[in-house]
């Protein structure tokens, strides 16, 4: 369960209402729900996803992620454990520059101290599914934008997250590949993962109908 | 340390930290600590020995030395000083007896009486008694002496001894302070190196944090690398300190009552070093010194570990 009530966020410490990036956001998404996150550039989509990923904490309002109340007084170890259950595909991918594609994808499982045998099985399956087998030893700088994006997608889903946050996860992919990826994210939500996908791609939205969260200038308009 | 199984979490710490400068600095600190510690142990053992020496020297003052002794058992017609000397000669634990002659008394009293000479004054006779180590003048003996020659003073050198102890304690305190200071500077250097490593891995650390790595995990990764480097530095510094320390203990041996030094004039430094190292190896150095030196790499390792832990955990606080 994801629940936000009256959440506000702005850059810097001082509240400056006119320039707040997110204003009075309230929403509730049940476990296993799928939501599109739509809105023009600069509306605050990435900021909202970063907030849900707890890369920043709300300046005001209440936030509940996967059943846990989040605030400035939350224990750091609690937040770390929650993050291990959240998959995030950043708009700028955020791959580990020193690691190969395979090691980047394996990272969440390594942090959970899974057995190496199990890890390589999961990694190989995803590499195969995303067409990255030949690039598995390459470093992020050696990859095309689409390859980087597919690596980021694989890293976000490999530990079967309870919450998946995807920030324009298909903008560097071909249409057919994009559709496959969104199809997989839909399947994940059918299996119980809550999925939120920010996108500009109207064709995809029409092809995979789902409730949408509309952001405009930091305000949320839900059309369900 | 994960030397065999590389941790593939992207931190690549073997290339993130200023390895060589950290190692060199920690080695230099360890060398300083080792030398300071050796000096402290040396000063301690010398002062102990001198204090023991002071305790072994006792002065006995006999007033009116030329009068006849009081007791009837010594009515052989001698003087009090002869009777006292006779009694002392029969006592156990005494290595040497020496009655100060007039010139020695003059020299002793000069600071108080000037050059006027002592002949005019009714001075007591002074006997220096050299006791075996640990030996004492029994109370019985002292009371016998005062009976033979009333007013006899037996003066133990307790003042001396306590002053020596004070000096030794002050020296130890200074050495402790110096070691603590060097340790603190070392921690600061290690802290700065850790901070530098964090700076160069800022992106990777942030990504790990976002993937759910705990503060403990990241801190542990940095701390074990830093501790490993500190250990190497500590080991290197301590090893480098061994030759000078071996020479020092070798040279000090005759003063602190250990194996006599076999050094001769004109001996080359190389052969001195060789002899010193051999003696050191064979146990010429006090055990407390060896234990202390052996602890240095481990203490430095601990300092490195804790410093890195604190620095990393504080740095991570900027990420929610
Ligand atoms: N750390 C920050 N410091 C200052 N301003 C910020 C910060 N993060 C976001 N903003 C501001 O918040 C607004 C929303 O940014 P955000 O990246 O969330 O938009 P978006 O909806 O993801 O846009 P796009 O579709 O282009 O990715 C922008 O105007 C941006 O300048
Ligand atoms: Mg964005």
C-alpha cells in the first residue's frame, strides 16, 4: 500500500510556496496496482518518484510506503530495508560505472547476500530476455542509451520488488521493445508488485490502459 | 579483507583510497609511536634501577665519635665510632662500609659552611653503608647502634627514591601524551584519507544507498579497507623501528643491569647493528617492550577501523 496525504516538497530548507515542486499531493495505491504517471516536462514526475523511493523526504504531509510510515524520524535501517524492496528505474539510469552489465544487474541480489549460483541464474535469464547477453561484460560507458536503459530495467526487477518505480523507462527503446517492457511491468503488477510508470509516450498509455496520475505544476489530478 | 573474493559492489575501494600516502603516513606514525614507547620503557627501567641503587645506600651519623661507647659489653676501651663500625661489620646484607674522612666531610658540607673548614665544629662521623640489593638494616641493629652511641641517626634515602619515581612517572606521562597525540594525528590523517575516498566514490556510494545498502554495510566496506592499509602501515613502521630500537636496548643494557654490552671502540655500525639485532632476537629487550611493540600494528588497525566507520557514517547522513 502506498499512501500520501498533503505531501509537499521543495528544494532547499525554506518553504517557498510559489516554487514548491510538489504541492499538497494526496494519493493511495493498493498493493499490486498499476499507475501511469503523466504530465508535461517539469511537472514534478521525477521528483514524486524520488520521494516515493525515499531519496528525499517530504517537507510536510504524511507518507506511507509499503505499509510503513515515513518521516524525518524514521530509522535509517528501516529506510534501507524498505529500499531493498523497491525497484527504481531512474530517468538517467544511474548504473554503477565500475561494474559490468551483469554485475550491475546482480547488485541488488548481492546486497541481499543471495547465493552466487542463484544470482547468476537470475542474471542470465534477464540478460537473455532483454537481449543483453552479448553485452554482459561491457561497462556502462561502452553501452548505447537503449542498452543502458535495459540494464537499469533488469536491475530494478531482478529482486522481484514489492514496489516498482519507473521514470520514463522506455524512452530510449524501440517501440516493440518498449511494449514488451511495459507488458512485463503489467505482469509484475498482476503478480502483486505495485507499479508506477512515468511516461510521455501516449501510444503506450493507450495500448496498456490503466489508471493515471496527472501531474501539472506540482499538483496532482487523478483521473480514474 | 576480501583479497581472495573481490566484492563486486562497484565501490572498487582498492582504487578509491590514497593507498600509498595513507600507508606511508600510518607507517611514519607507527615508527614514532614505537620509538616513543621504547624511550618510555627505557626511562622506566633506568629509573627503577637507580631507585633501587639509592635504596641500597644508607648513611649512618654518629655524634661524639671519639667518646667511649655506653654499653658494658664493649668496654674494650675503643671509641663509639669503632664500636658502631664493629657492630655493623657483623650485620648481614652489607657489601661495604666506608667512613667519610675529613676531606670528604668538608666537600659534603661546603655548600652550607663555606670554606671556613670543619675542624672547629663538633661534627658527627658519617658512615656510608652499601647494602646488597633488597637488603635492609634490621630495627634491632639500629637500636643496638643508638644504645652504643646515643643520638646515632640512620638515614635511608627515601627522598631520593621518591624523587626518582616522580621523575620516572613524569617521563612516562610525557611519553603517554606524545603517543596519544601521535595517535590522534594518525586518526585525523586516516579520517581525511577516508573522506577523500568517499569523495571519489560519491556516485557509487549514492547508488548503493539507493539500492538499499545499509549505513553499516558501506561503513564496513570502507573500514575494512582502511583497517587493512593501517595494519600494513603499522607493521611497516614497527619493523623499520626495530633496528634503532635494538641498538638502543643494546647500548642501554649495561645501565639497566641486563646482559653486558660487548661494544668496543672503533667497531663499525654494521657490526653493532648485527650484534644488537642478534641480542634483541635472543631476548635482550624487556618483555614489556616486545609486547608493546607487537601491539602497535593492531592498535593502529583498530584506530583505522573506528575512524573510517565514524567518517563514513557521518558522511552518509547527507543521504536520507
Ligand atoms: N534538486 C532540485 N533542485 C532544484 N529544483 C529541482 C530539484 N529537483 C527538481 N527540481 C525542480 O522541480 C521541477 C520538476 O522537476 P522533475 O524532474 O520532477 O520534472 P519531470 O516531471 O520529471 O520532468 P521531465 O518530464 O522533463 O522529466 C523542475 O522545475 C525542477 O527544476
Ligand atoms: Mg523526469
